[in-house]
């Protein structure tokens, strides 16, 4: 089970629409969950709408939380994604076995067995969580909460029986790659390098959420972004973002197609 967990505090303002990028991730079998990390006085309706749209397009869930609640929210959303994926897998198998019959039609003892199988899968299934962290200038005071949340998530995943790996990216990147994500930590179960993750981050003003999502999707599936666009019948150079709206190369506002 693969998922991207995006942590951000604002609207994207550079590159392809993050909604389109999240839809592409979903098409590649990756769930995109989004946490809006805002202080109480920072509530932004435009940003909140974008967070919800990204999660919806990525087949995931979204939450808007304060830094104090970030850690428990990260763990909750990861567990929820795993449970939802398992329900889908078991549901498809049951549909194949039961046909038009419903789970409720099974005898009570058989239903209990199904629930037990789902619980067991939740503990034994392999999980990969790619954390994608917004490090634009406004996130500077919130990074300590992000760091703590990653640590707690790692401990939670390590307590599982099944294989659990985490990778960490931040955006915008540095140098010539400011409009995409930069890797901080490759797939790992090792917490040794966690304390150094954010030590040398250069906080920047832009928020290229869409390109960052594409970069992490490329990393997870092991294919270059160009191939992703070929397979999805889309081209990054033909689409860019102004505010919240994806705009085609002819300048006409396009619809979000999920």
C-alpha cells in the first residue's frame, strides 16, 4: 500500500495544478492524503478548498489542524488509509465470492471471521508512506511540529508486524529545481537521521505543490515524469497554475477532471 501524505499551510502558486497531479498519483495506485497545517488565525477558505480538492482527486482524506494536533492526525490518517485500502481489497474478494449477496447476509460467525482477517491485514500488510512537506517561508515556525509528527509516525509504523517504510521530501527544492520536491530521506525504517532532516533547509516563498506531487509520484513508481504524462495523455508544459485554477495553453480555464 502506497500513499503520499502532503503537509502544507497554503495555496499552491507555481506549476501544474496540484489537483491534476493528485489525480495522476491516484491513477498510479497511490493514495494522496493532505493535512492543512494552520495556526488558528490563519484559516484561509481558498487554501482549505484546495486541500480538500487535492485529497478528493488523490482518493484520500484531508484535515486542517493546528501544529499541536499534527502528530496524532498524521498517525490517524495513515491508519485510516490502510484500513480503507484493506476494506476495498477484501470487499472485491467478497463480491467475487458472494456475487450479488451482501456481507450482512453472512452468518454472524463468518462476518466475525471477515473482520478478523481485515484486522490482521492491517497489521501485516506492507506500507510505504512518502511524506511531502511544504517548506515555504510561512512554514518556518511549524517545522518543529512536523519533525515531531514524523518521529511519532515512524514509531507507530515500527510497532506493526508488517513492513513499513517512510520517505521524506520537502518543497520547494534548491538551485535549479525549486519548482519540484527534494528528497530528504529515502525509503527507510531507521530513525537515526531524523534529527538532521530540517537542519539546513532554506525556507522559500513559492509553493509548487503540483510539481512536488508529480516528483514524489515519479519516485514511488520508479518512472520519469515524462512517462507519467505520456501514460496519462497529458503534458506538464501545456498546463500551469494561477492561484487555484488550472489553465490550459489556450488560456481558457479548464475543469478539474478526476
